[in-house]
């Protein structure tokens, strides 16, 4: 009884509000009173799309020990288990949303996941190895055509207007130039560069809106300067966060918040949630004990200082790697990506709209 009561309390907040439509669908191919999830983004949301593209193993997680804690085998997810979209789907009473490129997939009743590990809002980010945001939008456009063919234009529009669109994008746009020593930061001011990233994202949101999309959940960027791969680059391997990277993340999150507020003022019926994961994750990364973790700097899986070398699984050029004994003690699973336990907590905070943690920019 207590579990049921807790669930119904949660349904009063963001995701429940968005994922509980006020109408039911008359088409026999659609269950009554449910909302679909359409998911865009990068490795934080990719549930296996990169398994089906011609890319480097740097952008794949379809090998051990990825996925083994929850699924018992690798699924293409960059973690030891589930990601935020998986957990939100469970909260909403939906099945796990499959990757768009999964062979034979042609049923979008509950939505579909377009996210690609390594992807950015900018096409130049890991170009040729990932599915950038613009290409993800082109896949969504194909789904829209299929829904119109199956349901008719009016019912497809209704279906799309009741759906929820989740985004996690931007982190790679800032990490990629840093990792490759690109000169792009020198040729653009931080404000200009962040403006390009936010501009590409808002263009995609506007195009989805034209298809009927009204409900959006858009995460900001985490404290990128504190991930193990970046900590390992600090002078003398001190493990200090790289504040230049964190400053870009803060600027991105500020600009994103302002851009979404403007969209709300211009687009009728536009609803969104923009959780403040930066504050929460900054605390977890730097004071793990306060959040029930033992290790916030060193990854569970990898090699080198802070296990910041992306060698987890031994298939990315470096075959030797270390794997921790108890993954639940760790904030990071590999050199960049959190453990499932971190995703579980973040998802719970987002779903319940915990004050001062998920700062949604409007009351839904």
C-alpha cells in the first residue's frame, strides 16, 4: 500500500503530469490513456543505437562489463545498468523504449529512442562516427510519416501532441574540442560557441513543435570538468576539476534556461521541464559521502589516473583495465558515465520535482 501511495504522490509532479494524457485514443493499435516517449541525445540516453551504425568502439558499449548489473549482459548502454529514460519509462508505466535502429522495429506505440553516444547538437562533434541531433530529427520525421500513414493526420497529430520529448545533448559539444585540442574555442568566444549549441537544439525543438510536440523534458549539462577523463588531465594528476569546462557547462545551462523560457512565451501550449542536474551532480561528484557513495573521483571501470582512460571492457585500444568490486559505491562507472545508482537518484528527483534540485521552469 505504501509503495502505491508513494507512486501516486509522484504522479502529481513533472513526468507524471506530462505522461498522463487527458484523452484516450480510439485507434485499435493504441492502448488507451498513455503518452509516448520520444528520446533524443547522447550516451546519457543512448540505449543501443550505436550498436547498429558503422562506428568506432569508442562510441559503443555492447560488450562486458557494460549493462551487467541490471540486465546481466551488455545492451549498448554506457553504464552498468539502466539510464534515465529507462527509469522514467518505468515510473510512467511504460515498457523500456527501444532504439530506433533496432532491426525490425516498426511499432512506435510507446515512442522510440533516437539518442546516439558521442552525439552533439553540432554536426561537427564526432562527425562520421555518431548520429548527430539533426540526423536524429530526420529519423523522427520518418516516424511521423509512418504514424500519419497508420493513424491518419488528425490522430497522429493528437498522438504526437500528447507525447513527451526527452533531450540530453550538449556535453559532447564541449568535451570534443577539449579532448581533441581543437582550435574552435579560440575562434569563438564562449558565448558564441554556446549560442551555436543552444541554437541548434532550439531549432530541433521548434520543428518537433510544428509536428504537434508540446511537452519537453530537457536536461542541462553536467559538471564536465569533474568527470574522471577530465580530472586525469589536470597538472600533476591532482584530480581537481577543470573549472574552464565547468564554466562552459554553467553558461550552457543558463543560456538553455533562458532559451526555453523564451520558447514558452512564443509557442502556444509549449510545456517543459529543465532539471538542475548540475547542482545535484556537482555535489555527488565532489562530496559523494553526503549522497551515500564512497568514491566520486575514480571510475569503477577503466585504467590510468582515476581510471580516466576509456578502456573499460578492453576493446578501445587499451586491453588492460580495472573493475571495482562494488559498483554501488561508485559515482562513475567508466571514465565519463555515471553508474545506474546515480541515474536512479537523478530520475527520482526529476520525476518528483524535488525543490531546489530539479528547478522546473514552469508549473506543469
